[in-house]
């Protein structure tokens, strides 16, 4: 009877195409200007990750990739994705420490600076040569860039102008090696450039591909260390990784030249920069003492200052890829620590990360390797970076493996493993705590839903989140990365949950997150098991989810055909749990817990759940099975209304279930004529549209499951189906047109109506027909197949007519679709194809509005079954999972919490940066106060308080940007004489350059300026006794004297110049004599004062220091 009425109402209006066109003209269709596809949020490590960088002050790390993306990660779910305009690998990545900028260099030698606060590319500079070495000077905006031509250049990032500036200062390889007195081939690439750790940024070690290493002092313009050039023949010691230095190594062990010994990695192995460790392509590791070897002659005689280390005795070994050194803070020796090595093992051996504990005696006479651990890697190695000890944060090492996995080995676990004296000791790594876990167990299905303004689900979930919220912890401690600042809006917690993201997992568990803002917070985790009740199959893989915002009910379907119902609004002390099968209905009493509990499990047939849909404001739940059946469940009574086959004679899986309510009767009981009559309880009829995988559509009566239309449409591969309700309410003119058309059509079929409905309904027929016609005219069915897209009127579907209003053929197979709203009206359809292409079309005209792809948006390739983990909300936000990545894409160019700048977390903490700068300034000021005036007295007091003086106190650990600016603003090597002789060394012995309490005059070279500034920093002892270099002057050669004093003028001018020099020298000698007398008098006073101070300090206790 119900089917006949539907068919009759559909046949009454044969001009429906005309009225559909009228509705389409009224509809404000989707336009290109309405779209702005953006990555609103990104979680997880990209699978193409290859580099790591860490900001020690801000406590954030960055991950560079092979596809031009950078992932920045802080604490508490704060993450950001930076996407380069070029899809190229990053080969260098470093932070400008505590300044909010990140520097990356692409494979095409583009040097990029990213602004972390605005998450944008601040500037980009293309380097003409191939960049082969890069480093940032600590606590500054200066960078060293080494290239394949042997040139070491200096860049500065101007934060005010937002530009990269090439400084005049540079160090050519040929000029530097000529000063060192060693030959160097043309165009020798720079393979390493690392600032000295204790020189205030004034020293840098430059390593070349042929093995030459030179420690260059930029402030004094002189060479401090030379190592690894071709003439050096090793006669040093061998370090056994299981014991002490080998005192009597085989004669041929070091009998080799460093010619063609290519450097592959290097780092400082002491906190004061006295030990350098270098790894080579052949798998060797050499320790160099940089504090004693300064010239080629002294290096040839200093073989004992080099120690060789081999991790394997095999003939063919892997290159040393990465070297990192971590100091032992408990040791007084600046060289004791742990050395992290990747590489050096036999080719073909198991991939491991080797950790060595190295202890040194004075100099390099005795070296002990007290421990070795080989950390077995579960995946291929990509990079590693050290986590320094800071406050309560323990030291450790981050290891990056492919694809996109970060492991943390903390100091405690490494120390325990090293103490076991076992090379293959088991060390458990701490995995990166993903905000939304995608693996172990694997995420199998998800949903993203935005709550309407009405309903109590938002408030309920906020209360649950407030009760169950907890910080991110790993085991018994916090995750050490804590940087970033939560957004201003999300910081106001529990004010309401407007959007929720739900994920189902392979073990049957469920997790819910507050997705209101682009910093997700976990609301709760729902386990698959029911309290005190064991239900077989409850831990099966989750296959489908649906959430009802009206009742705060969550439906979970799994692979065993079970449907679990969770009630988030249960407040009673005792809960009734219903276990319903096809033949029985059991009820159990459960105690109320803190978390949402499972109130019912429906186990009707053993077939995976493929479709779930709450209807009638959560009163009913429609369930579709893989076997083709459809069930409708009553939520209030936890009972089964009906279980029916979707399509007769077909076992094709159900793809989607859509539910619509149509008002066909009893609409005008409010009229005065029928005011006395009793209106029925139900004013509408419910219709269920069922789509199966073979593209068959069946229409059922939603009340009893009876068939209205069976097997509509031809067989194909179905993707989805949407029954669009009243698309847009027509205006008064349209209503009048519909009414006039309906009346004319009623005259022709009035007889048929009387036969079906009866004569007593004639009086209400016209008004009833007017209402139903209006709904049918604005109701559409959108059917998405793998190869086509069609849109139908509801009349055609009810009639079983296959003729579409519009149909489009796809040139590529479609695998996923979703509709979205604009201004609360359904306006667009987004489609994903198996090629990774994305199309956005307007509804209802299906016009193409935008084209894109996963590769263009996310740099992803499409993978099989990717569509199973994709979900979307009706406000145009799509969630996609791929490996260890989870991305949320915003389609509409409209205001929402994901696009509001105030809702985004900040990747740079400006308050922390200011506090750190203030602390550094205070420390430097304190040091200046201790070192000025009574500097020697301050040193004596410091000696009493601290005992042994640390050699790192020789230099400040903080960079002086003003000094570096002055040095780098001038070119040094362009002012050298043609002979290339290092005149800086000669000038140290020239009495004409002695300055006694005189202002520093302007010199012709940068070295003179810097030397004058360094003299201002001389200690009292140096002023009294002179520096060490003045004690033993070296004898200059004839060539050096000629290069220094050779003049091109005539004999008269040369004689005049000599006479002036003699006069100046006499004046300086007189000033030196006067100064000596003053110092002698001051020394007597000081000796008396120091004697009294010693007596005073000896009588004090240690707590009075």
C-alpha cells in the first residue's frame, strides 16, 4: 500500500525536470572562489624523513624529508608542517638556536630560511656552487657554507630585513693551505666546517675531501692546527674498543699515508675543543689532539697525538656516516664521554648504532674504551641527533629510521647497557608518542564529525575530557621534547567540543580526540572488552563507526558482525547491558565507571559490518553487512526492528545506507475543519535507500523492512550514494508554480487516487499533494560509481527509472567521495581517484570547480586501500592517513577553527626566548664583573670555590655577535701579499706593534683590528708577564724578512722610513720603562693584599664561600 502511494505521487508530476531546473537556478552553487585547499593540520613523521635538527633552548626538533617538506615537533601535540615550493630532498637542516628560524638547504643548493612563528618561507638564496658543508655559528645569525670549489663563505640572516646576506669574509682553500705551507689541489671540496666549541665563534675547523683539516682563528687570522695532509705518516697509537690504547701496535698498522683518505664525518670529542674525531670512507676513525699540533713541522714530530680506532677488523668496512659525541658531565676531564657511531662495521653486517664510552688521561697518552654497545636498528638508519642534558631532562640520542620512525635512547638505558659489558646488550628504545597512533595496533577506520549548535554531545564530551585528561607520558617519565606554545583559543580547555575525531583499531579499541582546534587532545580510550562480561569476537578489528550528537551514542561495528553501542551520557549508578542475538536478548547489570561504557552488543549474523547510520535523531540505527543484509535497531529498547536482504538474490556487500523521512499524509490537521479530529502519532513515512557494492539500489520501508523498489540500477562497482533532502527552499513564485502544476496533474489522475486512497480523503488531497510535490521536486539521489557519476530525482528512483538528470563518465577509477556544506547547504562533492587525483564538483549541476592531487597537496602517492582510512566532516575538512602520517585538509575558504591564526599553536616560544637571552646576558655581565678590575682576585676566589679550574673558561661559551659582525664585514685573504706568507705570525715578533695604553689605530687589514680587540681582553697576568708567544720568539727566515720589509720606493724614502721607525721605537721603550715601574709598585701592593686574602679565606668554611 505504501509503495503504491509513493508511485502515484511520483507519477502525478511529469514535468519534474522543469521544476528541478528552477531549483538549480535558485541554488547558490559552489564556485572556485569558495575554495582554498590547505593542509590545516598534520600529525606524524613523514615516511620520507631523512634529517634531524634540534633546538636546545626551545626544545623542539625538525625533520627534513626527501620530498621538500619539514616537520617541526614540540610538546603536547604541537606540530607543524612546512612545505617547500620545490619537491627536492633536504641535505642540510639546522636551527638558528632560540631565534625562531630554521635553515634548510635543498639538493639544488637553494638555501632557505623558514620563519617558525608565521610558518612561512622567510627568504631563499640560490648558491651557484654545490654546497658540500654547512653549519650555524651558535647563538648567532651567521652561517658557514663550504662548497665543491674549496671556498668557505659566511652568510648572515638579517632578521629585520628578512634576507640572507653574503658577507665579504671568506676562506679560499688555496690561500689557507698556502698559509699552512702544504700543497693543495685546485677545487678541493670542503667536506666539513664546524665552529670550535669554546671560542666565542672565533675559531672554525675546515676539512677538505683529501683529508686536510685546518683550525682557523678568524679573530687573529692565524692557523692553530693542521692535520691530515698528504705528507703526514701516521706513527700513533691504536685504540682497542674493548680496552686501553694499544701501546705496541703492529709496525704496519699506522704505516700509511693519509693520501686519498677521504673524510666522511667529523665532530669535536671534547667540551674544550682539544680533541677532534674524524671518520673516513674506509671505515677508520682517528682522534686528533688539536691543542698541540699547530704547524707542519711540529705535526710530523707529534705522531703520539693521533689515535686510530677501528670498529671491525674486516678488510672491507662501511664508511663512517655519522659521528656524535656526548660529554660525561660527571667527569672532570673535558674529553670523557660517549661516542655515537653509525658505520665502520663489516660490509653486509647487521645494521647497528655503536656507542663507545671513552676515557682519557692527561693528553693522549692513555685512552680507555670502557664500554661498547651495538644498538640493533629495526629499520634502515636515516640520521641521529643528541639530546643534551638540560635541567631535569636527561641526555639521550634521537635516532631516525625509515620510514618515518623516531626512537629515543635515553642516558639511563644506555648507561645500564654499557655497564653490562655486553656488546649486544638489549636496549629498549622509547618510540615517538604520536598524538594519533596509526600503528601497533593499526588504525583501520576513522570518522570526523562536527557537532551542530544544538545538542548536548559537546558538553558531555567536554566533561569526560576534563575528567580523563592526562599529560603525554612514556613509561614513568615525560617525553623530553616540550617546546612550542598552545594556541590562545585551545588553551581555554573544556569550554566545549565542537568537533570530534574517532579512530577504530585492529584490536577492537576506540580512541576519541577533541578536534575543535588544530591541537588534538585525547578525550578517552574505549577498550573492546565489556566489564566483567566476556563476549566472543568483541576484540575483532573495527570496520565501521557512527556517532549521534543528539543522544551522545557511539556505534562500533567490527569484522565479526558485532555492533557495540556506547552511551556517553549515562549518569545512573547502575547500568543495564544488553546482549542481543538473532534468537535471544539478555540483560546484565553493570556498575558505572568513569569512562563511557558499552550498554549493548548486537550479534545478529557473522558478517563484517560495512555501513552504520543513526536515524531519527538517534532513535534508530541502520546496519549494513558484507553479506548483503540490512538491519534496523531500536536504540531506546535495544531491540531489533527488522533484518532484511538488501537485494533479492544478491550477496553483494552493502556500501551505504541512507534514511529519509517523507511527509505524505496528515499534514493539514491544523485546519479548522479538522481541528476536532485526532491526528495520528506519525506524520511521515520512513524510506531506507540501500546501495550494494555491485551498484544495485533497494528501497525499503523504514518501519517494517518491506520492499518498495528492488534492484534498481544496472550492475557496476559502486562507491557511494547520497540522498539529498530539501536542497534549497524555493521562493513564493516557485511554490505557486508547483501548486498550479500539481492541480492540473491531479485532474487527470483523480480517479486512480480515489481507488487507492478512498473518497473520504479527497478533501485533503490537493493540499497534501502540494507539500509532497515540493519535497520530491527538491530531493535528489547522487550515485557515485567507480567509472561514472549520476544524479537522479527522487521520483525516478521511486519509479525505478534509470534515466539520470545528469551523468558523467570518469577517465580514471574513483575510489572515495564525500559531500560538504556551505552555509548549512550541501554544495560540493569531493572525489578521490586511484591515481591520487582529486576533483571537486558543485551540487547539483556537477560542474568541475577544482582539480588537485595528493601529490600536489601532501606530497603523497596513492596507495591501495587508502580510501578505507579517509573520512570527512560536513564543513569541508578531510582526514587522510598514510603510513605514519595523518593529515587534515580544509577545502573551503571560510573562517573555521582550523584556519584561524589564533587557533594554531606557535612553534616558537618568544617568552622562553626572551628569558633565555636575559639569562645569558646576566651570566656574561657577571663574568665581566669578575674579570674586570680585580680580575686576578676574582680568579683566586673562583679557585677557592670551585677547586679545579675548567679549561673551557679560557673562552666564553657564548658567541659575541658584535665581534663576528666586525670580522665578517671585511675580506681578509684579498689583502694578503702576493707571496701568500702569513704575516700575522711575523707581526707577533715586531716591537713596532706593541701598544701600551694607547688607542687602537686603524690598520690596513682586518687582522690588526681584531688583534687590538683581543688585547683589550688580555688577563692581568698576560699584561704583567706577557703572552706565551712572546716568551720564545722564533727566528724568521730570509724570505719572511724580505716579504715584510721589502719596499718599492727609492733609497731616500727607505732611509727616512727607517729613521722614523727608530724614533717611534725609542718612544715606546720609554713608555715601557715607565709602565714597568708602575707595575712593580702595584705588584707590591697586590702581594700584600693577596696575602691577607688567603688568610681570610683559609678561616672560612665551605658553605661561606
